[in-house]
């Protein structure tokens, strides 16, 4: 059986932490920024963690076990 390929979209969007959790970026930071407050934009800059319910699917997309 051949190796599983990594999904290119997942590869660009997610990264692993040292403890094996999955980091993600926040949405709503790409355009239409004029109506958002500075505080809102600043808070969207920080990375977050993927919810545990979604981790299994994302690890499949990243071709992890």
C-alpha cells in the first residue's frame, strides 16, 4: 500500500506544537479590516489550538497516525 499523501491545504494551515497539539490561525483577519476594532484585530493575530473533537480529522489530513 502506498504512503498517504498530506493534504496541501492542511499543510499550509496547521502546525504541530512540541507536545503534539495542533496550532491554527484565527479567521476574519484577511480583509474588511476597517470596520474591526484595533483590539479585535490584535486578538485575531494570536494563534489558537484546534479543538480536541477536530484533532483526529486534521491528523488524517496531515497523514499522521
